[in-house]
C-alpha cells in the first residue's frame, strides 16, 4: 500500500457534502468576480469605454477592408487590354 493516494477510506462519507460546499464556494467566487466592475467606477467606466472602442475598431476595420478591396479592383481594371472597354 502506498503512502500518498487520492482515495481515503475515512473520508468517503464526507465526500458528497464537501463537493457540494466547494461547488457553492466556486459559484460565489465567480459571482463576485463578475460583479467586480460595479464596485469601482473607474473599472466600470474602463469596461464601458473598451466595449465601445472595440465596436468602433471593428467598424473601422470593415471600412478599411472595403476601401482596400475597392482600390484593388479599380487598379486592376485601370490597365486593360480589351478593345470592348474602350
């Protein structure tokens, strides 16, 4: 028999209640972490600004992609060899 094992026969009857209380503790911990931004106005304002900025950066990247695509297609159509375009 080994000295260090993950199973202890003396704690078998307490395992279910320990699992319940540790699960409740973890849920309360995550609830506190999710509600952390309300306690500090600076953190709350920072989260709000970051959310708005990310939306604006996304819109900018979409517009930049559109302009790059439009410029690339106009450059490729600028020098043509077909007489039908003349």
